[in-house]
C-alpha cells in the first residue's frame, strides 16, 4: 500500500513539474527536498525497522539461549495482563540522587513493563541503559534499585549488570582488570567526566512483545588504563507473566589469540542490589526452602556469603518485617565505648528549645536533619551512619521516634547531629525533650506483618556443574555505604575459567509480589535455572553473507534460513561468516567516528595512538575528532579475519538486500534531474 502511494506521489510530482512552469525556482527547490524527505520517511522506515529487527534477532537469538519452556508456557497464559516496551524516553517516576538525575535521560535505551490488572502486586516496569543493563526496577513497592549516590560512578556500579575479572591481573593496584557491562568510572577528565559519561557501547539491541535482548562491549571500568577489553556481554529479559521475569546473562571472551590471549576467572552474574529504603530486609533461603531473616544485616565485605548449595535456590528482599524478639535480643545496638576506660557514651539535653534544623545536612542527605546541644560523657564523631535504623528515645518519658542516620552523637562534646524522614522536626523534638533528659538509642524493631510485605526475589538456583569451574558459586549480600547511598548489595559469584573463544551462559529469574508466596515461587522456579559454558565451535548459528554492488560503496546482509531475509535483491557476496563464534572467525564490527567508517575486528580502530604500550588506551575517543565525539559500534556477526576488507569504508544499509537496483531508480533519477535544473 505504501509503495503504491509512493508511485502515485511520483507520478503526481512528475506531472506537476512538467506542467508548472510558473513555479518559482526557490519553491521548486524546497519542494524537491520535501519529496526526498517524504520518500525516505514513508517508504523506508517500516522496511528498515523490519530489516533491523530481523538482523538483530539472528545475532542475539543465536548467542542467547531460547526462552525457558516454563516461562514460555506461563507467558502464553496471560489473562488479565498486558506487556509493552518503548525506546522513547519519558521522565522517570523514580527519585534519583541530585547528581545522577540529569544523567538518566542520556543513559536510557529502552523500557519494558507488565501491567497486571488481576493482581497489581505483580506489575513491574524495567528501564535499561545503553549498555543493556537494568538500572530501574519499579514494582508495587516503588523503585527497587539504588538512587545512584556514587562518587564518580553514577549508573555504572549500583545497577543490575555483568562483571568479569582476571584475578591475577586485577591485583595490580594501578591498572586493575575489571570489566563492567554498564560503563566506566569517569576519571579521564578531558574525555570522560561526570557530565560527559561513557557507558559501555551497545552492539545490538532488540525489543518486541514480552522481551528485550541486548549486546554490549564491556569496558575496563577503572580509568585511565592501557588494558584492552575483549569481553562481549549479551542479555535478555523476558516476561513470563504473573510477576516472573526470565533474566539471562551471556559472557563471550572475544580475544583472537586462542593460545596466549587473556582469560577471565571471576564473574558477577549479576552484580546488583536493591534500594535499602524500599526493600530494607534480606531473607535468605535455606536448604529446606524456608526463608531466614538476616539480622542484623552485615556490612558488605563482612560476611554475607553462601554457597548456592547451602541455599534453597533464591534470595528475597522485602519491605520491612517485624524482627522476632528472640532474634532482636541477640543483637542490640551498643552506644560507642570510651577507648580509655571502656565506659559507654551517655548524652543529655543541654537546654530547652535549642534543637534546630541543620539545613545543609538536610539538603545533602535528602532527609530532615537536626543539631541539638547536649552534655556528653565523651566525644563521638562517627555516629551511626551506615543505614542505621534507630529508636531515639527520651529516657524519662519513653517518647521515641525513628532516626535513619546519626551523623555525630557528640561533636565537640556538645553537638548531637541526626536525621529522620521528617516525622519529627525541631519544634516537635523541643516539645518532647527537655533539659536534662537522657537520649537513649536502640535498634528500631519497626515493620509490618509478613502478610503485608511486598518483595523482590532473585531465583539463582542451586550449584550446577559445567566445564572449567574451579570452585563453587556463591551468593553474597550486605549493606554498603551511607543512608544517602541507600544500597544493599546482591551478587552471584561464578568461579570458572573463560578462555579466549569461550561463552558462559547463566539464565535465572526475578519474581515480584507478596512475601509469603516467595518460598513457593522459589521452589517452583529454582530448577528452571540454566547454566553452561560453551567452548569455541560448540554453539550453533546461521550463515551470514554480506553483499555489495561493483562500486562497493554500500553493503547489506542476508541470513541463510531466515524467512524474508535469506536472499539479496542486488549485488553479490563479498564475504561470509556466522551468527555465532566459530574457529577461524572474529567478531566483525561496523564502527563509525564522525563521518568515517571502519569495518573489521579491531574495536579500538579509531582510538588515538598510544605513545607507549602502557599509555592510556581510549576506546571512547575518535582520533582527530573533538573529545566529546564517541565511536558507534555495530556487531555484524563472526567472520574470518580480513575476509570483508573489500568493504572497507562502505556504508552498511539495513534494507540494501530488500531493495532491487531498479526499484527506486526512476524516482531518484527524476529528482536529481529536477534538482540540477534548479541550480542553473
């Protein structure tokens, strides 16, 4: 229908030009440009999008595993639910830290959601960054992922992402070997800064009904660095329905030197965590499939490790439960001890009506903060800053309220600095605490009945065996940083060797809904978790052929066996490869810097030259361009090294093979002729 419309437009335009000698040349020139724009915007977009989706489909589906059969079955039984996706950014409904909020629109790549009218507690919305990682998970409890208060690391650390490490090389304190999916820490000021971040580049992306799939070239996160990254990440997110999301991580070591190339031997699959203020409590599953509350929650790096076989296959984060009294009694809050005599700190209100808001602290911590003059038995500067949840109680009257942050118990002996959510302001504090009253602190055992709690569960499964493992996999949790950072870490550590050419696959699940149903969901889905490692040549894919005409200025691609895209309507085969890694092949990229195009395997082709081997290597810079110009990468498949060199400098056209040489020749010849006439 659209092609018929274009033909009619062409006939009308031809008639108008031939019979409208009265048309001014300037008007005619503008009219020609409008026709050209109309032609491209109306004839090609659907064809181009279909071609783009078809090619991305074969690349991504060849490397990512198929949808889990149980997920497929539940997804098809989709009553009372609707699924949607978009690549169009809209203002986020979530709160992001002030330093991170301006970056969110730059980061955004796609959004995917499920609306469950039958059970809103199972509705969710995910947002993905340009690196294919998840940075926002909105459930019935609100935003589950951290607000991104991270010094020079917003949206590249506290997100759901894949991470790869070479342990031995990572011990180098100057040049760690740490490959993030999400991007780099902005520490190369001329090229990468907090206002001009560099997120790991997308090399393939596709969203369609109930799923989004992404490919990414992971980056060495610590800058500056001379180290090269050969790690390609692939992810899929699939809506299984009823609050279940299938989440797959794929790690491919693309180093071309199969003998001496770098290997990876430690993985976070995924690295991530939750927003502590949204989902305060962690419940681990035991081998009987029961949930056990972690109280008090350990700090990151201080325990929190479990082998997967010591779990019930899942870990749950929930809003806030009431801590069982026996468990609460085992870990009461202790006020600071005097290092000189071992006495416990005591503080007393120094005078009436002297509490005032500490505005600077309120602004910084996104809380309501106060300073109160006190008389203290000794100085204390540290307070309780790592996501403390304390009762601040009047020892005389028993009045108490919750403080989420104590900055100083006694700064310069007489300054008590603390914050809360605004429930108690300075005026209310002054009414309840009078001169001489003792301030008593204890862990606040506040929460809701279990049946009222909403939760997010990570179904990581149990230990699975696959080639090249050298140790058991582990799940790890712990709180990290201050209340403004608002972050509880979660990760699964895979310990295996990923040699050049190898591909590691880990398919697991997220579940959102009510706390009490999580043990059943964990038991139902833990055995659906899939994990494997493929050596080079073990994966099955489809042949890909790149076609061009004699002038080699433009080329396109066809995929054998893909209906509608298995033959080219023009040109001849220039080179052939595969949709998966294979012996004798390397990843083939189309890379563009400004107006210059490169086709080949060297992902660093446009990088400014290094003065020495250990000089800074800038994947994010284009030699000869301004520092803010970024390369653009697209993965075209896996081809023999150098086999496509004849296409060097040629432009990739997604609809080249769906367009015959003569199909649009008349239109463009006519437009070119008329345009030349207007220039005379």
